[in-house]
C-alpha cells in the first residue's frame, strides 16, 4: 500500500494558541487524522473490484465455528462469528470496504464432517443465498476415523463433490473458496497415526478445488512456513485449532483468495 506524504509547513509562533494548533499550515487537524485512512480504503477499492451487497458464507468444523454463539444468526453479528479466523476476516473486510455492504454468515459447527454439512445444507447454506461460499472441512473426516467413524478419503471426496454439485444446481454462479485441511506436527493432538493417510485428504481437497474452479488455500504450506519463525505452540498449540496468531495467517491467506475471485 503506497503511503501519502504530507508536507506541512509549520509557522514559527511566539505564543501558540488553540486556533493555531487545530489549523497547521492551512490544514485542519481532522484532515490530518482521517485522510490516510480514507485514502487507503479508496485505494483498496480501486485495486479490487468487489461487487456491492455480497453475501459471504463461511462453512466448516470447529476451526470455523471457533466458539461462535449459535443463537446469533443475523448478518455480521460479532458474537455469531466466533473467536477465530472468521472473526478476523469479517472485521478486516467490513472495515476496508464500508461502501460495499458485505453480508457475512458463519455456520461452522464443531466436530462436523462433510456428510454433516450435507444434513443441514438447506438451512445453513441454500436459504442464505450466498454469492461466495467458503468451506474448510476434512480434519474430522480423517481424525474421527481413528476412533469411531468408518470414513475413508474416498467417502470424503464423494461427499464433498455431491455437496458442491447440489450447491451449484441452486446457485450456478456462486464463487467458491476451499481451504486445505491441515495438521501441524508437534501439536498436542497430532501423532504418527495421522501419517501417511491424512495428506491424502489434502490431495483430495486440492483436486476438488481444481475441478470445481474454486480458489484453494494451501493452509498446510502456510503453517509449515510459519514454523520457521515461531514454534507450533505459538501458531496452533494442539496442531488443529489455530491460536490468535494462527488465525491471522488464515485471515491473510483467505483475504488474498477472496480478492482474486473478482
């Protein structure tokens, strides 16, 4: 983002007074304070052709849910966005694009697998009429298979494709963002049982994104790179659920993918 240089000529004053303080070199204090922020917002809009009145739906499991108040279902409700990466995305974009009047919903539910998204899809997707649909799903499809779920990567792939086909029948012009399911080695919940099978779900998600012309976010690569700068405890302590800092990484990557949709 380019900065704006203000060349203010300060006049030598023997006895500064309130009027001189509030008006320096013919420029009001209000202009000095607000101009950079307004200029930056305008610059973002010129770079990114974001349509007005977009409805953006965030879907997934506990990473997306992030403790949201499920009784707060109204658009852009802060308590309904949870405490994770979704809240960071919504706050950053609503602040950057006030005139575009974006409408965000978070319908992630902790523990969900793809077939559980499908079970509630009419209410938690189709009725909301999204213009942009973001899905981050897959960790539980694998993780629960280590315990009490008979899922496979083939079932994950098949269920995911059926869900997208169903969505596209209703909304053929919808824009899709698919996040890569990730597991950060060294986190408390990740062990040798995750390998070599979990990466197969990541390959499946990437292939689905490619086949459905969705923007794909390589979260695994993003977190692996982040580990060069700080330990897993800083980014994602249990290896699955990001910290505030991990949520920031996800927000940055998601915003870039979102901007590339238009």
